[in-house]
């Protein structure tokens, strides 16, 4: 009797399974086809994206070679084209490099180009910070020192990732106008910042020695006693870009 009831139960469950499949088979088949189609589309998208990135990389390298060869106008045009047509990463790099080419032939125009990038809210934040730094480097030796200090001082705060490079520029600008007190404050700020690189702190220590010597001297030191205010590289020079 137990075998009979078991067979009846199995037949019942089999019939229910057949009914369920008959009712929902097209849904299952449609879902399976959708998964296959989505997987294929994703792989195709990745393939296209990889090809676009490789092509953009080759064009970026070619533009860099033009720059190295001294063909600034051609390099600038190549970077401008990449900025319009390349994937986002290469486009962002190309915009920065195009501004570099502008600065190489016309520093004043380069400052404006970097400032335009820094003000563009759609541009990558890290690149905007780097554009601000490069504009600062270019402007440090231009215009009235007081105006330069007013322009750069907001970026010497703790929130700016390249603050210590900006502080170094401000210290150099202050020293060149014989404001030893201000120069000492900026160099002291570098030495006191635990996130400043060892190279920056060593330079700041050396500059502090010159500042102290200048402050004690009855005559102001000649401008040649310090390197030009634009001496620091446009890159952070080992400064850790932490906010």
C-alpha cells in the first residue's frame, strides 16, 4: 500500500511539473535568451572600448613624440583632437598636455589655459588640481609679487594636495622681494607638514638658512641668491597628494 501511495504522489508531482513548465516555458526560454544576449553585448562593448583605448593610446604617444621633437604646433593640434575624440581618460590627459604646449610657446596664454581647466567643473578633480599648480608655477615670476601671493595663498592651505609646492613658490616670491618674515613662514609650514616629502623639507630647510642669513644681513641679498620662483616642477616632486 505504501508503494501505491508513493507512486501516486510521484505521478502527481510529475504532472504538476509538466503543467508548470507548459505554463512558464516561454518565460524561462526568454530569460535564458536575454542572459545570452546581455553577455554577448557586454563582451562586444568591452571589445570596442579596449580597441578605442588602444587607438587613443597610440595617438597620444604619437602626439608626445611630436612634442619631444619640438613640433609644438603639431603636438598641440594632436592633443586638441584627442581631447575631443578620445575616451575620457586620454581626453583628460590630452587637455592638460595641450595646455602644456600652449605654455611652452606663450606662458601668459598657458596660464589662462591652465586656469580654464582648473575652473571647469566637468574636468577630473585631480587634473584640475594639477592645472592650478601649473598655472601657479607659470605665474610665480610674472606680475606684481603681491598679486602673485594673493592668487596663490588660497592653495597653500591644508586641503590642497600640492600645498607644499605652492608654499615653496610663495616662499621664493617673498624672499625675492626681501620679505624674510613671510618667506620664513612659508618654508616653516613645509617643514612642519608631515605629508611633505623629504625632498621638499630638505629644500625648505636650506631656504630657511638663506632667509635667516638675509634677515641678519644689513643689505638685502641679490636676487641671484635664490633660484627663480618658477624652479619647482609642475609635478609635485614627491609631495603626497592627500587632501
